[in-house]
């Protein structure tokens, strides 16, 4: 997002929670009444949006607040459909954080998985309509979408490589951008300076988590995702992140359950990588360079390094450092470990690369 006359660095902290849920407004009213007298959370941590056409009877809670209502990430829905309310929440949070007036103009750039890229016009039209009149945490906002751009996930990183090495270098290469996400995995192919092909499959990190849930007892997808990622390649009974997943408090059952979880994670990871490798082998053509991104790529770093040891790879470490510097003073209290900090900054580099280009275009026009 690029607010007119504002800088992204003045925006509120990034929210890592993808959950959302439609609720009756009375649920929010009850929630607000129950916390009277307590410290008020930041807008980004207590986000809900509504449409005046609903006569204040319905609203959609997003992110951290949605998690309090046990909402899901809705991976079954198209990403652009769930992104409408998330975009409204982000824009509303930025507006309240920066004390913007109720009316302002907005320039926006966004990414969609290649498999949903054909929905970009519908995304723009529906977002433009929703922005004209909505409420964020009860405040009515009327926003004009002045400029909009939508590109497939991975495009931001391709643009960064072109900027780093020049157009002549970029036009002489065959480059693949691989995006390993929670929802799916995408591949963009660039030849002679142009995007010539794109592919998306349903092999997101959630598939591995799903397999672990099927082979264990009473596990929650959110907690399991965090623990699996925190454990990394250390899938052992001694790993503290894995030990926190144990539900039993009976000594005679604890070790049994712990071993069950370890076995389930190890097997699911092997299966997940096997399916990804098979897809890569059948889909990826001969290339000069592979650009790797997405949270699951960091989790599978060793497997991917081994897979592409004969091909030049770019992980965006330099760009990741820039992201960490930009958000250093904004988001540090969101990170509990260095691995979490590394993971979030790595997930942001594609969007950050696109934002840098978009901001340069806006400033040139201005």
C-alpha cells in the first residue's frame, strides 16, 4: 500500500495473523463491553470492518482479533476474495494510526498467486467499490482508489534482479521465480526480459500441517504450524518447540505422544518435499537462475539448496536486510525469536521489491 503523501514506514506494525470471520455486530459490541477499563489495543490488533449498507448489523473481524473468535485462515476461498476485507482493515489501521481524515486518496499495489492472476480486474473493481464507503472499528471512511496495480507473486523479486544487474543482463537470462507459500506454490518463468509462463499448484505448507494433524491427536493447526517451523530440521523428542505440542499430562502417556508427534512431522515433511520435488522436476525447464522465496522455502532451505546445487540461486538476503532495517523500530516486539524475525522479513521481500518500484513510479508522476 502507498498512501498519498504518506510513507510506508509510518504505517502500523505488520499483522502476521491471516484469520478472518464474519460476525453479527452485537458480538463486537459484547467484546468491547467486556474489556472496558482495560488498555485499548492498537488498531491493527483490534481490526474489524463493516459496510454501511448492512445497517451496522454485520461486520468482519480480521487478523489478531479474528483469532480471539477462533476464526480460520479460509484457505478454501480464493485469495482475492478474502483480501478485500483484509485490505480494508490494513487501510483503516493505517488511517487511524496516522490520524488521517475520513476522506483521502489511495495508491495501491498488490500481489496475487499466478493461479489467481486472472482475477485482478475483479479484485480491483470490488476493492474500489468497497473503499468508497466502509467503517473501520466504527469510523466511517471514504477512500478514492486513485491508482491500482496487481502483479503475480514473484514479480517483485524479478524486478529487483533486473534493477540489481541491469536490463541487458536480465534480458539475456532464463530465470525462474519459485514462491513456496502456506496456501500454494507458484512458478514464474522469465525469458528474454518477459514473463513467458506461470504455474500454481495447491502444495502449500498447510498440506504438510494437515498430514501431521491426521496422524496425531488434538493438534491445532495454528500452534502446529509455528512449532513445526520453529523446530526446523531438528525433528526430535528433545526439541522444545515440539515438546510444547504434547497434550497429555500423564507421565505414562507423555513419551508415547511425543514420539507420535515427531514421527508424524518427519513423515509429513518427507512426503511434502517428495511431492514438491516431483512437481519441480516435471514443471521447471532449464534456467540460468532460480529465485527462491516464501516462508516454506526457508523451512526447506537445505532440500532446495541440494536440489539446485548446479544452478545459480538467489535468496534475496540483501533485500531481506533492507526489510529488517525498515521495520526494525516498528515491529521488533512482534518477534519472539530470531528465526521468527528472519521468517517474516523473508516473506516480505517480494512485496517490498514491488513496493519500491511502485513508490518510484508514484514519485516520478508527482
